[in-house]
C-alpha cells in the first residue's frame, strides 16, 4: 500500500533522513520507533507532503506521491494526526469533526462517519458543543483521531498519540487504535514507547540518527523486549 524507497530529507543543509526505506501493506499496523529526534515525525511529514524529499521516492499503491501537495495526498486517502493534534481550539467538538469531513459530499456518508466516531469516542458526543480548548489532553487526542476518521482514511498516520497522557488514557487510546485497525484502516504509527507500539503492530522499524537500524515482525521479538529495545534508545 505504501512504499518509501531510500528517501533523503533535509532541513536546509542538514540531512535529517538518510536513505530510509519502509513499506506498509494494506490492513497492517506498522510501528516506526526510536528516541526523540531520530526522524520519525520527519518521515510522516514527508509522506504527507509537508516536507520535500530530496532523493528517493514515495509510492502509494501504483501512484508516486512525493511530488504531490498535502491536499492531494489527503484526497488520495492518507491522513495524518500530528503530535500537536492541530485542533481548532476556539471551535466546538462538532465543528472540528465537521472540518474532518470537508472532502465528503454525501450527507449519508458523513452521518455514518459521525456515528462511527461517537461509537469509538462516546465522550466526544457528550462534549459535542464544548470548545476544543476546554477538553482535557486525552479528550483532545481523541478528537484529533476522530476528526481524521471523519475523512474515511485508507492509510492513517498517527504521530505519538499517547505522549503526555495518563496511563488510563493511554490504554484507552491503544484500545481505539486496535479497533480502528480491526475495522480495516491501515495504520503507520510513530511511537516512542516501543513496548506499547509493538503490542499493537504487525511489523516495526527502528530509527536512529535518521537511518533504519533494525526492523522485523513483532512476533519474532525476544521475550525480553525491554532489553532488546534498550540498545537502540541509548
């Protein structure tokens, strides 16, 4: 479904990503792991069209997308939930969700999407008229994911969805991610918490200094996962 092939990404003259390759098959949940500053978000932003790829290619299905604008990429079914959530704080929960459905033209489809997100996030239905800024951190994260789902993405890019959240909320977000994947949405998950991410994912890549230094099927991981990942996070 997604093929990132030997891409380089620069911030001015500094190379942030060097010859990174990864793939995501339809229906998979793939985790992109690594410590802060290793280039995980940079890769998502390159896939989403926010950053220019200097070398290499990004293909989505049979289409090359690394030359497309961000809005064109969204129209192709790739939607990113950023680490900053990027909500409209002075708009209501309802209005934020409506913005997520802006590309939809069929009111029946929009209504079904809204029903779906309220099933996943009942708290948002309770907070429907509340302004986004007044939600808790966990509720804001739920709203960010819900807004992305309103566009009915085929490939969902999640950037650190559990950062800064209480353990009980982390478990709830993890449950929701499992459900979304089970319903058929393909997911590329960026997550610093390797143990959590690999409990959700089929396959993983580990980044260090802008390069892929390890990858594999999550079922092949050793029993002591914490010790395995420790060497890549030092």
